[in-house]
C-alpha cells in the first residue's frame, strides 16, 4: 500500500529492533492562499503524527532528504489561527496539543520534497547505534515538567524589562502634559518631545492662528488709541474750564475795582 487518497504511506520507526510500527501519510502541501509560514513547493504535509513526536523528532527524521528549516504542528488541517505571541507569554505555557496531530515540514530546498515522497520508512532513532532518541512514559513526563519550570533570574529579567518600558512611557506622558500651554484664545500647543507627540502643526492652521493674533493686536491698538483720545479730550476740557474760570475771576476783579459791580442789581 504505497498511496491512499493522494498521500504517500510511510512507516514510522522509533526503535531499531521492534515489530511495532506506526503509519504516517505525507504529500506536498498545496493551497490557494499563500502562507509565509508554509511556502509553496518547499512544504511537506504530514498526517497522523503521534502525540509523542515533537518538532525536533521530525527534523531529525527528514534531514536525510534535505535541510529542514521549520516544523509546524496543528490540531487540524487549515490555516494557523495563532496570532503573534507576546514575549512574556513564554512564562505561561500554552497547552500542548493532545492526541494525534498534523504537521507541516518546511525544507530549505524545493528538491527535498521529491526526495521525501520517495521514502518508504522514516527512522527516528540513531541508525548507527540503534539507540532510541524519543522519550516516552515517565521519562518524558519528567522532561516536560523540568522544561515547564522558569528560572527566577529569567523571570526577574523579564519583569525588569517590562517595568522599565512602563516607566519610560509614563515619564513621556508626564513630560508631554507639562509642556502643554493654553493661550488666551483657547489654543493648546503641545511641544513635540519623546514618543508622545503634540498635534500636527499644519501650515494652514498656523496661518489661521497668526491671522487671528494679528487681528486681535490691531483691535487692541485701536482701542488704546481711542482711550488715549478720550483721555486727552477730557484733559483739554478741564484746561478750558480752568482757563474760563480764571478769566471770569479777573473780570470780576476789574468790575470791583471800577465799583460798578453789583451782584444783586437787576
């Protein structure tokens, strides 16, 4: 049985001396929509991958036909739905795929696909010594547990980096707030500094502000001029009143001198 529904049938051997075998199904990965993680003509699609097989195991097994650049596991056939993983998520391990899975093996060369499809069996053990490289049972559980533990130094380093980035962002926000100035017209000018930038100072906006400031300056000058005129007019009026008062006073003195002054004379 060499092919089933377009898949090449390959037996999987994890030990040299064993009658137990497992069957996987492989073919060239083809898809209408391009996927940078699964480049066309360089990606091998693998079905029925056992739970105990890891990415490193498949790299080891397929390296006989060409250099493997990447191995992707998925629970089912289709696009990889995982989004970008935050760098701090490594301290919260994602749940491992349980049960059988599908794999996408990416080769460096396009020629490796044809060679892989010629395989009759895939050996994942040291063929020179016959030693198994796959750990199962309690040994695998112990290895998984140790790998899940995070070093205190690594964890502290990541926390320090995160807090440093947070403090930097907070300081930048405070600086931007302090450099914000509000003028008499209600305009807020924010100085561009650091990662927090102010509003975009377009030429049209600047021209409108300058025109408004110039108009306000002229109105203020005109108001000041009118105020000066009014003040001068009042002062001149007072001077005229004083002058008339002095003239009337001198006239009264002259009338007294000639004794013709009679204030009660009708």
